[in-house]
């Protein structure tokens, strides 16, 4: 019988309860729980409290409750987030003016920094001596990712997984290598049903940015063992080809994402098996299992994607679902929990894919190619949408930055003009003139002095404030053009009308051109 520890918001234990009903899940989806305390001795619980089973990964934070009344008696069910659900409710986002959130260093230090970044360093204590080091690892595609999915992806790149454990009134977050459970699910030891999948895509064409003949195109291939490279091994009737549309991707991103998506499509098939408690207790999300039949040579590998733990009538059962690696996680807590169907008896059951059914404590399922296509298309659509929003955000940020630069430049010009156009003494003198306090005499202009000028009335005349100048000594002050001079105008009027003399019109484009000949 498992005892449940109830603790306040500071992780200080207040009670240990054995009579409970629990439905708890962690993994690719759900990441929540429902907890009902049976019997009349239930302690006072508040929202924001925690529960856990000491020495295990089962636990979480209480965020709401549901009250049911029947026959005059009420039952309170506490609803909350599992440890993984708390991580899934946080978003990792790039720093200001950065394209991606980038991390470097030892894995334990990276986890500590991320927990502090999302405000969960007071809940989880990193407990790991793992010496793996990452350099400039970027959270990308999507750039904004929930912390649980982001950390699973990061650790998977190193062959590691998260490991939760409640111990000493602390919630320890460890880093352990992904384990592959082999030589256990064997036809000589355990009855199981396995189906291999040879219908998986083995040639993926990635389509990136630009259009038509200029569009970026890459090709990746999978071999018989699921290894992905740019070398084709399946041809002719054995080739299974598909496209991956990532219209905003540059070449580097397109290559990495096309390769990753083809790797995700390399599923080994489906497994239907019931494991013993001894084997199941060691499995966690992101571990792998291998089912092998010695006589036929069938060998199927599946990834644990979800763990479900139930307590009913004092009996704890664990169920594991296996299938494809994580692609996204539910970061929203809806305030309710979907109960996971299954047997209330002992033992551990394991399954994969869609179409789940339960019979005799065993979950049956199959991973079909249409399942993979649906998952892939959904992920691709989400990636394209996220990339489109990212591009719009980038343009908006650039526009804002350009506007700021223009404003700064205008302010600089204004400040320079304010200080450079007129000195304080000059402004004071002008103000005194405007007030009539002091008469100001404009000095006479010369080659060295800026001041007033007076028109002479002949070569320089002024009418109503407009100054006109006439060149030379022609009649009535008109300009004189010597023989041989060429003038142009836009009216077509013969220059003799205004300047005298004899003129002839010359061929020209756009303007009228005349030459003085007498």
C-alpha cells in the first residue's frame, strides 16, 4: 500500500494518507492528476499544496477541486498538474533581440538555469553528476516551446532523459541515460504480439524558401535499419517517398528539419505485451523497449511516451504507452483530468499508437502509416504557422527599430539647430528689438560684413519687395547679347522681342534655341 504525502506550498509535509484514489499521468499528453482522499479523516487541503509518493516520480501540485454530492454525502476530488505538467505550463522564449534561446555548459547547470528562468527553482532541485556538455544548443522549431518538451528534446540530443524523484521533502530532478529494455520482452520468456512497419517513408524531399526553380530542395533517405543520411538505399518499388514543406526555411534549417522529420517516421512497428512489475518499475518516459522473436527474427523497438499510475483500493498499478517520440506537449491546464481506462489489477501493461483497447489487463494498439502522416502534417502545419508569425514579428521589430533611428536622428538635428542657429546674446538682442526696448541699426554690407544693401534702381531694381537684376547696358536696362550668342527658352518667342538684334532659330529638342546673327 502506497502512502501519499500532503505538503503545503513550501513543500513542508503535513500528513501521510494511505486511503486514496489516484489517477496520475505524465508524458506526451495529459500531465495531470485526480486525487480523492477516502474516509472521514481527510486533512484540510488548500490550492497550491503538493502531493507525492516518497521515493517515486509520482506527485504534483494541486490547483483546483471538484465536489460531488450523492445521497447527502460529498466527495472532494483534488485536481492538479504532475511534475511534468508544471514544466509544460511554462514557455521557453528567446531573450530580447535574440533569434533563439541558446544554452551552453554542463547539463545539470543548464537545467538549473532553465528552472530559475521559468521560476521553478524553488520547487525542483537538480540532482545529477552528469558531465555531458552542450555548446550553443538552440531551442528552435518551435522557437517558443513549453519547458517540458524543450527539455526532453534537449536531453534526447545527448541520449538522456529527465528523472523525477521525491526524497527528503525535496523534488529531485535528475538526468539519466535513456535505457533500452532488451532481452526481456522475448518470445521465449513472455507472450507478446509485434508487428513490424516496412511502410514507413524512406525518402523525404524537403522544400524550403523561395519559389519555382529557385526553391530550396533537399533529399534525405533512410536505410533498412532506420539510419537517415543523404545516401539512397531503397530504389524502385521499395522506395516510399513523401514531401516536407517548410516554406520559410533557409538551407541550414531545411536540412536539419528534413532529416529530423524523416528520423521521426522511422518507427519499428507496434507491440502488445503485459510486463511484470519488476520490468515495468524501471521504465520511464523516453526509455525504449525491444520485442524480439528468435524464430522469425522479428525485432521491434518502441519509445515510452506516457506513464499512467493509478491507486484504487490500496493497489498501485502502472501502465506505459509506447509509440513515437514526443513532438509536442499540452502546455495548458484545463482544470479537469481525463481518466485513463485500464485494469485495476496488479501488473504493468504496455502498448503503442492509436485505437487503444483493453482486454485482460493488456492494452492493444497498432501504429499505422496514416497515423504517422497525420502527426507529420499537423507538426508541419504548426511549424509553418510559427515560422510565418516569426517573420512578421521580425519585420515589425525592424520597423520599430528603423522608426527609433529616424527619431533619434531628428532629435540630434533639432538639438544642433537649437544650439547653432543663434547665440544667447543674439536671441536677447532680437527680443529687445521686438519689445522696442532698444533700436537696432542694420550695418552696411561689404565684402567682410554681413548687413543691409540698397538697390540702385537701374541694373538692380525692387518692386513690391521683389529684387530684379539686369545684365549689361542695353536699352531700357535690358541685357545685351553679342553676335554669336545662343539662348534657349520654353515659350518660342523670338529673343529680339526682349533683347533686340537679329536672331535665327536653330533645330533642337525639348526647348526653343535661337542664335544672334546681327
